[in-house]
């Protein structure tokens, strides 16, 4: 019995031993399971935090890239639905573009403190009538505070922090060069319809949705336009002139590279200008241009084999009586002059004698061919109508030297271009196009002879345009000085130059209205320094043309291989 009990006790003790070990194991397993759950939670939380950080990082990167894109003009333009196409110059430089602008409107019901709002307006916009705005606020009706606000004005209004200020978006036309092209580009109204200039002439094409991404390219050159505009503005001050104008044309195709008329105006301001001094003097101004017509007379005489440049006109009188008028020269010339000397010295009497040999009918045909007495054809509507002209007594004589007949500077320059380019009639244009018609005005031989004489007008000792003899550019041309018959103080001085004269590429007109003697200006007259004492075209318009050619010549030489060749040849010689 004792053994059994003993064994029984042993079994109990052993069982107890195993029981205790089992409990310990279970305890350890429970702790292990708890640790595993804790680790899983940590991993899960870590994953969640990491995911959130990743999401926020990606969002920040996305927003940052979007902000950069805001400054990407190309992308912005693509997302912006344009009502009108861009206008660019011949080199692709932007001239006109539609941008997103805003009107500032007020919703009075959203203004919490109207008195405080009015105080803010008075401080930020002192020019606004606060009394009127206060009355509108009291009416509780939606109204416009200001239309077409600038970016600065928008920021001021935005910073006021008023919910009642509403910014209404619309498309606004901006002109990147302000007043530089004011007489050519024109303007649009508030509804984006062209009302003047190129904007009006090409209104339909500019609003063509199918061409919205294709800009309208003009023949103008912004760099050249800027330089000529700058030089002409200086000239108005130097000669105390009331106005002026300039035109640069490619004589081969009629492309207008620059057209300046002063005074000009900022077309972004959209002011209604009624003063006649702001008209486009080159296309709309109608003038007697004086002695530049003498070139036409000489060209007709040579082209009709009536005279040659070397033909001598003998016994030229000091004056010629025509009807009740007596026509004379400004200064005394030799009694015998060759045809080319008559043009070089600019003799009125000698030109009249040649014109009488040419005859009225040939002049009529010439004017008809170059459309000198008709309204000019150009891609703008602001063009002038020459005064009605009839061939009565003395008209042949006065027309021969440019008096008693009117035209626009545009038509006169076009006629010169047609004479010097080999004798082919061209049409002026502001948009690149092919010159379809190749009508001959004069023979190539006559054209070459005229170019030689025009060069001598600049280089000969007796010539009237020596101030335009800029080294390396082979400039030729003809001066014109005219006066108002009723008021001698009003005069118009003109110079039409062509260069290089071996094979002309460009025609440049410079015109000054009512210039005065520049008494403080020191001229370099054939190597001699002299003060200004005279007021003819040779002493102001020619001087200005020389300054312009000196500035624009290098640019033209770089851009035109043909001109560059002549430039290099002249420099070598």
C-alpha cells in the first residue's frame, strides 16, 4: 500500500511539474502573440504615414509643376481660346495679341461694411467718384466699378479682401510696342472688332477660328521701325518741326519695312484723337512734294529718246513766264546745263524746258501708270485722296518740278521704287505677297541712267543731297522743298533716297513739316564744319536720312545678301 501511495504521489508530483511547464509555455505564447500584434500595428501605422507623406509629396510636386506652367506662355496660349489671331512682324516679333483681362464689378449685397469699403476705395482709387459709388451701393444693384482694369488695379482690389468685388474675365487686345506702330496696326473696339488700320482691314481673317494658332505676319521690321522712329523724333526737336514721317520700302516687291508718322500715340489707351496732326502723314497726308517730281520729268525725256543725260540745254533763261506767273530758280545757274546737271542742281527753269519737249500726253500716261493722282492701294483704309487735278494753263510747266500737283508720300515713294528697280511697276504692301503683274514703267536702260544721276545728286559738288553720302551705302536720291502759297512759314521738306544705287534694294523717304533753321547744329559739309543757316530739304531732311541710313544700314546689310554684296564692294572701292 505504501508503494502505491508513493507511486501515486510521484504521479501527482510529475503531473504537477508538467502542468506548471504548460502554463509557463501558454504564458509565453500569449506574450509572443501580443508582441506580434503590436508589431503589425506599428507596421500598419508606418505604412499609413508613409502613404500619406508620399501622397502629399506627389501633390506638392504636381502643384509646383502647375505653377511653373502658369508662366509657360506657349501652354497658356494653347489653353486660352483666342477671339483674334496674333499680329507679328516679318521676323516673328509680337505686335498685337489678345490676353485675359478683367472688369471690376460690385455686388452690394455681399459688402458687409459699406462705410469701410468706401474708405478703402478712396485710399486706393482717389480718381473714382466715391459719392456715385455710394449711391449705387445703396441701390443694392449689381454694377461695374471699373471696366478694363490693369493688373495693378486688380491686385489693389483683390487685397481689399471684399467678397462683393467680382472680377469678370474678358479678352483684351494689347499692343506690345505702344505707339511704335500706331498709324499702321490700328485698334479694336471693346467687342474685339477691328475699327482702324490693319486690325480693321483684316478683321475677318484675324477672327478666323481655323487660323487661330497662325499669326498674321506683316512686312514690317520692329528693329528698323524703332531706330527710324527714334531718329525722326530727335529730328523734330533739332529742327523744331511740327511733324514728320518716314517710309522704307523694298523696291523689288513693294514690301513696307518701316512706316513712321509723327506725332504718334499709344494705341493701348484707345483715345479718340480728332486733332489732324495725328493723321498718318505717309498714307493719308496729301502734299505738294516739290522737286522730287523732276526725276519723273528727266526719266520720261530719256525713256522716250528725246534727250540723253549728256544732252546740253543751251541758253537757259533766269526765269520763264507762264500765263501771269513768272517761274525762276532759287539761285543762279550757268546758262548751259546738261540734262543730268539740271537734275543734280535742281533747276526749275531747266526742267520746264525739258518738260515742254516731253509733252502733256506722256506725263498723263506716266501718272496713270503709277497711279500718282489716285487714292493709294494699301492694306489699311486710312489713305488720302489727291486733290482733283486738271491740265489747264501752265500745269505742264509746274507739274514738271512738283508744284500745283498733290499726292501722298506713299505713292511718291512707290513711283521712285518703280523707276529705280529696273523700271518695273510695283505695288506697296504690308503683308507678304507675290507681285503678280510685271508691268514695265520705263526701260531698264533708263532706270540705270536715272540711278547714276541720283547718285550724283548726293556725291557731286553741285548736288543738293551731300549730307546723305554715308560711306559704304552708295546712296542716291532727290530733294524736294515746297511752301504754302498763303503762308510762307509753312513748308514741307522731303528727300527720297535709294540705295545701293548700283542695284537699288531700298527706297527711303524722309519728310519734315515746317522745319526751322538749326542754328546750333554743326554740319560736316564735304569735310568742312559749318553752322546751319539754310532751311531747304538738303539741310534737314537729307541730314536726317543720312543719320537713319547710318543706323539701319548694317542691319539691312546683314539681312539682305544682295545688299550685303554691294555694301562690301563699296567699302573695298
